[in-house]
C-alpha cells in the first residue's frame, strides 16, 4: 500500500499538523471551531475517514449540523448527507500513559472517539455542505 500524501497545515503561528491531502481545509476548520480530530485519512480502499477525538466533539458537531438543517428547511444539507451517505463507528479504550520507567500503564479513564466515514467520491459534496455549516473562521 502506498503511503498517503500528507500536507502540512498551519493551525496557529507556532502549531502545524500533517493531514492527508484533500482533508486539510476540513481539518483546519474543525480545529478553528474547537472540534478536535485525529487519525483522519483518505484510505486506499476509497473511504474518507474523519475521527473526532472526543465524543463531546462529535456531539457538538452533530448539534451544529442539526441546527443548520432545521434552519434550511427543505434544502439538502450536511445532515441529509450524514443520514444517507455516511457511517459512524465508536472507538473506545482506556487512556494510556507512559510511566517514568518507560512502561505503558492504563489510567482508568475511558476514551471514546467517533469515526465518521463515507465514500471518497463523495468528498467534494461533503465539503460543499460542510462549509455551509462551518464557514471558515475570519483571519484563518
């Protein structure tokens, strides 16, 4: 499998991340809206994957998408896209830390991430609908 082509995205003057080419505008905008993501990619099987690092970020994302959907009335919205073309997977585990002896230990804290995925060929439609809900933050 060929590696994913990565691009560097400047989030703040002193903070950059690397993301798969094609997702950079979405990921940057989610971070500017204080919605944290991780493990996002366009994979070799033809899927686009956006993972929210915390269940609360996913919940906030959906709440904003739903509010926009209600305000738009009968026009197609990101809510419709999510209902018709996307799938969601919960990923959960125990938070892990490395102790001073270089051993990985569990903290007893539950971590729930939410993965949103949809076909790669629907990425442009997703972006168009996404930016209606999450317009770029001024100055970004």
